C-alpha cells in the first residue's frame, strides 16, 4: 500500500503534452486579465469605436496614433491585441495588415456612449474590469491559502473574507475608504453600479409580464436608482421606491417625482410595496444574512392573493448552460468567496433560502444568461 502511494500513473505522451499546455493556460490566465485591464486603461475599445464605428475596422497604425502610443511599441501592441483577439475581446480582419473590430464584449468597454435601446442605458463596464483586476483584489486572492489555514471564529461571529483579512476592512463598507484607500473605495462603488445596471434592458424586454399588474415596487439596495428609473419608464403606472444606505442615497439624483428614495437598512425594514426587487444583492451575503433580508422583504409585501411577491434577479449556477457559462458562474462564486462573505447558488440552495425565510412557493420566471429571475411568494 505504501509503495502504491509513492507512485503515480504516467500519462500518455498526448496526455502529457496536453496537460502541460493546460497548465500554461491556467497558470498564466492572469495575463489575460491584465491584458484586458491594459486595453481598458489605454482606451483601446473607445479608440476602435471612434476610428471604425460599428462596421469598419481600425488599422494598427491608426490605433497607435489615436492612443498617442510611440511607434516603437507597435510590435508589442500587436502581440497584446493578438491575445485579446484570440480570447474574443476584439475581432481582427487580415493577417499581414491587421484591422481590429469590436465584439459584443468590447462594445461594453466603449466610453462616452449609451446603449441604442429604448431607454439608452449606460452599459460601460470599464469600472468593473479595473476593480476586478485591481491590486487590492489580486492581493486578497494571493492570500487564499493562508486564509484557508486559519480556523473560523466561533459562531455566531461571521467569517471574514480573504479581502477583509488582507486589508483590514470589508469591501463595499463604510470602513473601506479609511482602511484601504478612498480612490479604490470609490472605484469599487462605481464598478458595483456598472455591474448591477447592465442587463436591466434585457430583463424588461424578456420579463415584461413579471411587472404587469404591479402597482408599487421597492428596489432594495437600488443604488442610484438606475434600475427603478428604467422600470418607471417602461411601466409608468408603477410607483417605484429605492432603498439603500444613507451614504448611497445622499449621492442619488434629486427626487423628480418618478422614483422615491429612502435611506435605510434592508436588514431592519423595507418600505412596503406590492413587489420587492432584489437584483444582484443576495450573492453578496451569507445564507443567514440572506434569510434576514428576505424576511424583511416578506414583511413589506401583501399576501400572494393581493399580488405580493419578491422578485430576485441573481446568478443561478446551472451546468446545463455549457462549460463556458458554468466557468463564468463559478469564477463569480470564487470572486464572492475571496472578496465578500457571499456566494453564488444553485437552485436547491436558492430554494432553501426562500423557505427558511418563510415563503411558501417560488418559480423561475426566466433564465437570462448566467442569471435567473425568481418570483418568490409569501
């Protein structure tokens, strides 16, 4: 038995070569993230858009000139772009004379434009890229092995995230700016707002029936009200309220009569409404905290017979969506584990949360990419 433990089956030559290539890919995958960060910081997507618009492509020399980069760096920019084309950030025409075009991914990194849809939503995701690849996020991930070696604090104390362990303050907290860096804290808030606002147009187009007959809605942790304003524009009959912390509401737009802003804490009370919306909120919190939040939402709505419901829009881990989408969902779960006290969940885990909070039933109204739209009933 001991002899077996000290041996290992030798892979075939083909397996060995593939394993080595996979090892390179995984070990150096951070360079893909850093290449994306570099492109975002240089403004490459915006430059291509200005040079080529939606249809035409931008040549490498024109791109170098538009970015005010020295000609001596052109061979290196070509290599950067070659990687980003290979992973789908950009597309390329030609071989000897490369010309670069935007893809759906790089279109959401173009600055200074709004989505050409009915509500002209701002889709810019550059703040998300810059925060996800920031020194603070990377340092937290580098400490993951040490964090796993530490025993958890005695219950009921929450387990601090690797981010909190590394930096001395939680992410998205009032202490973040003072303990880490005000500029990072502001950038992280911008990234969160950008991440949360992307896709509301798709939700409204695909799930319009979800809001028909709803007279009032409270958007919990609704930030600057972008989602609530989009809902009010699409469904003018719905009276929309945004609940968020005082520090967030203080920066929100002046109440224009379309959306009502309330400063408060969803752990303690939620403004009453026929429907309560939790959009990309619960994945930031532990199971116990999610139950507390959902319980307050349940108190805020009428009975199911009177149309009361909680609408949860969040990531639903679902292997049937294919390996690429599953990998994206699991990477988001790792991001939650490293940087917050939250997690991503599969359907059974969502079901457990809903029933623990006292709800009687739920249904998945729609699956939208990595996310699902749940209707949860009292």
